[in-house]
C-alpha cells in the first residue's frame, strides 16, 4: 500500500494561484479519480505529486519519504515516444534499475503482451496510433511496477474501442497492486474505474468520497453543479 499526504499545498503561475492550500490524503489500495472543472488544478497537482513541480508552500509526504522516488510513475495525456522500437521504449524504462539487457527485454515483452502490442515489438514507436501510443506509455510505466501511478486524462480524444482497451489495462495495473491517481472529464469512466473520487475546484479539494456516494449524494455545492452540468441524466447504483 502507498500512502500519499498533501498538506497546505500552494502553487502560483504568475499572479494566478493554481493550488490554494490544497490538502489530500490517500492510503489503502485502488483507483482514485480527480474530477473538477477546467482550471481546478488537477493536472498541476499530479505534476507536484510526480515531482515535476515544486510548491510555493506546503508539503508532500510520499509514503514517509520527502521525494517521490522510483516508486512513482506518471503517464501524460500526450505521451512522448523515444526514437526506438516498441520493445526498446519499454525496456528503456528499466535501464536505471541496473537490470541486465536480456532481462529488460524479457520483462518489456511480457508487459507488451498484456497491453496487446506483443505482435509489434520491432515496429517504430513513433508510427503508432493515439490509442496504441497510450497503451505503450502504460506498458512503459507498468514494467517498473510502480507503487503509485499517476494518469492525466489517459483516454482524452480516443475512440470508444481504444478507451475500452485503456480502461482494461488500468484495471489490470490496479489488480497488480499499484495505487492509481488519475484525472478524467469522462464521468462515465469515473463510475467504471474509481473506488473513490476527489473533487477539486479553484485549487482546493472540495470533497473526497467513495464513488457511489459521490455521484448519488454529492456533499459540496460545487460538485452538485458540476455533475448537473456534465452528467444531465440520473445514474443508478
């Protein structure tokens, strides 16, 4: 299990305050989905948790550590591919671990089998479609067996079949024991994947609740308005 504690986090971009004293604690297992309107600070929070940004104030505790370390991985909405084969892109993620080249390739091939790309090991990664690139990015993170995986809109702009494939992979990663924190604007996806929901607005956490309770009885006015605007039909659990 991976415990994450974010305390009084503040981050500014010029005159704008993007994270405004944000507090969040995650422990246990499962998938936490970050919801909220554009500009709420969801992606910025993920970048802080990944260690890509430093806060202007506040603290983050990564399972008792002061830095994220190798146990935290992130997959971006538009992942970059290296100038290498599909197999090489995944194996490269294991290079800092000091693993022998033969073992790196073996582990990479095994993960690519699980994401449905084993038949294209020698193809160029830069020739993949959007959905295939996202599957490769997930494989590249998964092969390192992260304790915490951060996903920023992993299915944005993908067709329905690609969305289904990505969601299947995310569930498998969760089953393998990785804690997942992800953003999405797809509320149907949130209901399918999430164990709990964190709702953000104006750089703060307004609500943190189990997924069924969040959608059935949102406690914060901002969350109620968001659901009404984004999900104009009644959902039954």
